C-alpha cells in the first residue's frame, strides 16, 4: 500500500530542551485519509505537524532520529519549499500566518512562490476564495478581518497551492462557535472535494470526531492510541490526556452505539431500547435572585462607537453587585470587549455614564481605577513586562507605591492562588502557555483588586488548563472578588457563573441567571451560542421530566439512570 | 506622521507605479535644473492641482503645512549666505553693524529653494499616497527572467536619444573640443549616449533581488499590524495601573522601557511567525522563478505623463542653455538698473 506520510521510529528533541518532543513515533497515513490528532498541550502534536512539512528539522533546530517520508521524499533531504508544494499547513493563530496587505495577495502568495503562471494564479485565487466563501474580500486587509475570516483566508491561501496533504494545527482554537463550525466544515469539504489527505489537530472532540476516519491520541511525544474512531472510543478515557465527549460516555454507560455524537441520535436509540416514561425530579429552577449587596459596576445608557464604524455600544445599562460572578457572552464583534474596556477607562462613553466602585470613569484616570480593578487581557504576552517572574510580580506593586515590606507576602499569596509558587525564580520565557496565562492573572492579583475582569482566559488552551483557570476564577470569587469574565465557553460559563450577560450588536440581548439562558433556545441560537452537549440531551429529554437547564454530567447521568430504571420497572 | 496609502481610483491612482516613481525622479531633477522661483512655483502649483484631485486636499495640506517653517528656514539660509561677488546688494540684515548683506540674487534663490523643496516633497507625498507600497516594492524588484528584446531596444533607444540631447545642451564646449568634423563629433556623442543608455537601462532593469523585494513587501504589510499591536500593548499596560504619561520625567522613562519590552517581543515574535508562515507556503521553492499576480502595465496615459516630464526637463535645460533660465532675477535686476 502506498502511504502519503510515513514515520519510521521518529524522535525529535528541540535544541536546548531537556526531553524529547517526539519519541519513537511510527505512523503510516494512506492517501485520502482524514486523521484527527489529539492530546494535551505539549504532547508533541505541533512537532508532529512540523515534521511533515519539514519545519523540523530545517527550521526548528534539534536532534532528529528516524525517517519521515512524505510521498517518496525523505524530509531530511528535501527543502521546506519543496515540501510546501506537497504539504499545505495552517496554524492555530490566523493573524500570525497572514503576511501580505490584501486577501488576494495573501492567497496568491503560495502559487507565486511555486512559479505558477499569472493567468493560472488569478484562476486559483478566485477558486480558493469561492470555496472558502471569501469572494468579495479580495482587497480587504487581512489583519482587519474577523478571526473566522482570517482563518478562512489562511485556508484559502493553502488551498490555492493545490497541496496533496493538508495539515491543520488547531485551526479552530481562536474562533467563536459559529466560526468553528463553518471553518471545520470548510476544511473537510476542501480536503474531501479533492480527495486529499487531511491531518487535523484539535482539542474539542465532539465537533471533529463525527467527521474523521482515524484518531491519534498523543501524550509526552508518544502515540498512545491509533485507530478508527470506533476503536479509539471503545478503548475508553485516559485520565488528563483523553476524555471522550459526554454523549459518547453516556452512550457507553447505557449500552448504546459508541459512535453516538448527537443528542438526537442518543435520544432515539435510548428510546428504542428502553421506552422512556416520566420522572419528577425535585429540582426547580431557582427564581432570579435579587442581589441585595452593593452595586459596584454601573452602566447608565452608555453609547460608544469606534472611528468610521457602526456603534459598538448602543444604550447599555446594567448593574453588577459586589461578589457576583458574571459571564459576558456573545459573538465576536458584539461589543463584549468594548464594554469591558469602559469599566477600566480605556474607553470613555460618548453618552451615558459608567460608575465603578463609586467613581465616575469619565473623570478618573485609568491608573487610579486599577487600584480597585484587575484586568486580564486575552494574550498574556501583551501585558507581561519583565524577564523574570519575580520582577513581573512586583511591577504592579511598585507602580502603585506599595510598601516594599509587603512585596514578598503579596507575591507569594498571588502565586499560590494560581498554583504557580514553584516558578517564582524562573524566567518568563521558560514558561508554557498555560503558565503564562496564570502568571498574567497572578500579577494582577498582587494588587488585591475588588473587581476582576478577564477577557477570554482560555483561548488556545487544552481542556485541563481551561478547567484549572476556571477553578481559580471560581475560588477568587468565593474569596469575595467580583468577577466579570468574557468567554466563548457556554458550558464553563454555565458551570461556574451564576449570571450571564449576552451582547448582540452593541446591545444587551440577555441579562439573567445562566440556567435561564441555556433553557432559552431562541436567544442561544440568535447569538450563535452553542449549548453544552449535556444540556442538548437534557432538552431532548425535557418531555420525560428532565430539567432542560441540566449542565452537570453527573446530574444527567442520574436522571437517565432513573428513566431507564423506571422503564424496566414497569 | 506616516504617509500611508490612500485607497482610491483617481487619476494618480490609475497611473502605473513606475510612472509615479519616474514622476518623482523627474520632479527632483527638475528642481535641480530649474532655478527660477516663478517657474518653480508654477511647476509646484501644477503638481499640487493634479495631486489635490487625487488625494484628500485637507490631508495633503496638513502634511505640507508642517514643512513650511522648515523650508522657510532653508530659504533664509540661502538669502543670508548666498552672496556672490557680483550680486546686487540691497541692504544689511543688521544695519548698525553692517552685518549680513542681503542681495537680489540671494532673495530670488531663497524663494526658488522654497518651491524646489516643496515640489520634491509634494512629489514624494503624491507617490506614496496613491501607490500601494506593494506595487512600489514591485517596481524595484527584478521579476522576469528574460525581458523581451524589443522592450530592451526601445528603452535603450529612447534613453540614448535623451542623453544625446542633454549632452548637446549642457556640454557644448567639451563636444566641440572632441573633433573638428561635425559628423565625427555627432557620431562619437551618439555612440557614447547609446552605450551609457544601454548600461543604465540594464542597471535599472535589473532591480533588487526578489528576496529583498519580497522582504520590502512583507515589511510594508506588517506596519499596520504592528501599530495595532502597539496599541493593544499600551492599553494592557494602562490596565495594569501604569500611568502611561506621568509628569515625572524619570518615571516616564521607566514607563517607556516597560512598554518597549513587550513591543520588542511582539515584533520579534511576529518576524518568527512570518518566517514560518512564508516557508510553509513555499517561499524557498525556487525564488528566482517566482511569478507575480500583480501586473505592472503602462497605458497610454503613462506614456503621456512620461513624455511631459521629459519635455519639461528639456525645456528647463534649453532655457539654461540659452542663458535665460532665470527670467525673474533678470527682470528685477533690469528694473533696479533702470531706476538708478
């Protein structure tokens, strides 16, 4: 059999690294296969991809053992440019891979490098743009596109090179749910349409699993599992490495087909097997709790618009009380970040007032507001200012003239909160992505803010790291900090926050208890918010008495067990 | 203030990038050739009127206004220090001590210098405002492997003829010293002009190696992104409680260094991203055989503009050749002579 990609005993160690990024990988991928590669951060997925397109060992230096063959070529002897004509690679961060000043130039860049004649380039550009639904975007600047459009542009740019193999390294990580579904479908269409091999790296399995032929699970540079979707799912979970989607786990628990990915299929199969009756769970949706504590953030009819653009905020009024944990949800570009920036005075309302901790933001300088408010940005690299963790931690303290005698105690307390005390003396460059995110949070916590605003704390992190961050946020809230977090993750928001605010086109589309939000299908769909799988299933089972706001896996499992038991009891 | 490309489809936008580059070069040479302030002023006005039709007038004015003071200073220097021996003396700038004489020639030259500088600056502005940087980079990048013989021949002939005329206009004595026979003389000059033209067009036609051209293109594309990133970083710093504009100077320097580190890191990171991105898209496939989507093509309007520039150059040189290159100065001097 002829393989597109073959790894023969491949190990790789980055120059200066302590351990192997890949160790003893043997792998054969036949032509036309669609393969999902999954595993926790740092498990070697990206290195595996880089081996295929020759970045390892030609760009990233290190020690490569074994052979990687792409078609008939040994990557060790081929050039990256040569391999690029065979292997099209798309990376996680769309912005970092767009290099020219217009979409059309971007898509033409690859074919130009390959020396494709001009007439054909224009044809390929048109074709690639139409298959990624970007027609009409030719003259737009890539860095002014939305995340989803940028990723589509990167895919178009790769597609126009007509590669034999597509390698996608977490192409969905930076997108919002509606963007994710669209880009994923586009990827599959592009590869299947031309019957090419596709390798896709992804953390969130529930969306990708139904679409792929084969799954690789990696950890610590090794392939732990390799097989068809059914085989890999049947082998069960691996703690901290591989957690199957909730519906799959429930399907196994109740003896259904392990390749059950949709709530609808689960429900039909379950009903066929055990005709379902009714249960009457004791739980009731708690009425909207009227928060009696002090208001700490107040927006009064706030309007704001960016230069030459439509209004970003249109008459926003809301009150957040001391001690609340609020999730701010909505599509990309719906005004979430604009709203958050008003709280700390980075933006001033054009009309209306913003009052934070009793002070009018319009007349209070940002650096004074920061004594009360901690603000964490999406990309930790943007707010880290020092080379050493200790310097980073004390920077804010110095800026606010805190007594140096308190430094050590405050730094330690903040690092302890985010579980990073062991890196106190480390260099920031040596930290991993998840650690940097937590460090950025810790450096804000040294000032012991009363209010914490966090913008997308979990972008590009694996499920384990995501859970850690949310646990920390929850813990801080329990200690009395008022928290406003911007997030795409409805499932986590529902599990951790009590109140949700949904923004849509600069207006508040919903403001109330999270559980009320997830039971309101209309609002969820109108804002392209994706229900957690558990809730989707609960919704299907609503007519059998299961509360539609169920979000915990265990709770749903309990209800299902009751239902099945009742069905057999009759 | 950066001069950024303004999208549009006006007259100047439609010109070929090479025409605009040559327009700028031509304007610079004209600014050297033409010495009369009135003629230079007319040239400036003409260019300004053309430019204001293609670029937002307010933007153009605000950019030029900043330079008025600087160029006036230049003019003042000319007025003060330009004192040839036979210059027509007017008055002393500091009368009591008889310091710094001001002459008619100095004043005229000062006024001319003012317009000369402005014309060159205006030409640069118009070029940058109406040409995508990518196209500009492309004009100076070597692209086609083999240029067509016809194109090469045409450009050599045109350039040769221009050089031939220039030689006759500017180096009259030298040419006459070459040989007694006028036919031999002409032949020598013609041959020299064509050889020079051939070499020149080879050099111009060669252009930058594609690697450098692409580096320029990619660099231009990064400017917008980096400035956006700088904005984000500044905001992040503000949000961490740094007073970004403190009154205390030492504190301000400290804040600036805190700002520079992440910006520096972001730039470094960006350059690595770019190298990975372009390598993955086949940048080193075979760079000398690279093709280009963007096509530079001369249209009849480009030829008209180029001819106009060449004609203006000739006219300027011809005026100098006839010793009537500076009518304004002549006119004033005559006026003064008649009165005295």
